[in-house]
C-alpha cells in the first residue's frame, strides 16, 4: 500500500514537471506557425493557460481535493446559473451590432480561436481564484460567523486586483480601474454560483462566455458608441436583478452548503 502511494506521488511529480516543461517551451520558444500575429497569440495563450490549468488540477488531485473538480448537478446547476449567463450574453454590444456600430473586421476563423482562448482563460483563472483561493479562504475562516461572504469578498478583491497587470500591456489607468471594478463584481457572482452549485466547470463556462461576448468585437473588430441609452438601461436592470438573485443564493449557501469544506 505504501509502495502504491509512493508511485502515485511520483506519477504526480512527473506529470507536473512534464507540463511545466511544455509551458516553458511554448513560452520561450518562438513557434511562428502563422503569419497573422493575432492568430499566433491566441493559439499560444490558449496552450499556456490550458497547461497551467492542468498543472493545478494535478496538484489538487495530489492534495486529495479532486472533489472540487466533480462535474455534478449539471441541469440543476445550469438552471441556477441562467441569470449569470444572461449577464454574460448581455456583455456583447448587441444593439451596436444590430445598428452596424459593431463590425467584425478579422476573419471568422479567428472568432473560434478567440472563443477557445476565452475558454482557456476561464479554465485557468477559475481553478486559481474559485477552485483554490476561495476554498482556502473558506477553510481559513471556517469558524467565522460570516465565513462565506468574507471568503467571497476577499477572493473577488484579489481577482479584481490581479487585472492591474494590464497596465503593463498598454491599457490606460482609467480602463484598468474599470476592469478591476467589474472583475470584482463578476468575481463575486461567479463565486456565489460555484458555491451554490458545486460545479466549477460550469463556472469556467460562465467566465469564458462573459469574456468572449464582452471582448470579441473589440479584439477582432471595431465598436463605436457601445453604450447607447438602451444598452445602459438594460445593463443596469440586469445588474440589479443579478445582484438581488445573488443575495438570495448567498442565503441558500449559508443554510444548505453544497461543498463539504
């Protein structure tokens, strides 16, 4: 039995080292497979984040936390998450697109590549911020009377602040601060959805769709005057509804926790 345990630990170490090696190769070796810079960037970013997520999954399994990765209560979880998915879809400049103010300028195949990249972002970041950080905070504050709310807020603050790195990628201070604020809010929404359903994979899907609908036209096209009066009103109404719905779910999490932490 002891020998089997050692073999499993060795296997995990080999897996982690192999995945890290692949990450280093893709990060520092110039695989110029495509002339189009955006295509190359999206493929490379998708591979790196996917490998990073796989490394974290192996680590979670090694620590016996595979229960966090169970794909459970799919249909029930989807129903619970419908309002959050509506928020994701509304992140697309729908009215601007219908009015011709949002136009796709890059090839259609890049839309699919960008969708894959968004899935890789959701995959990696949800493991980090909800699957690991949020769970660690819940364990740390397990005796605190408001452990769920406190853990959600702190993990979401850290998630929001992590976007400050975008300053180094050319994003303006104002746009970065705006991204930090809405990342904090959606981080809370996704944390609540995860704790209410126990399904991290669908939370990854929420993250991916929010990023995709919110950025695809800006990254692969042009958008003029996104926030017309109708878009602003609809966004505010959906935001209020999502906030009230999240409060309701938060109360349910306190009364009937889905995750055994």
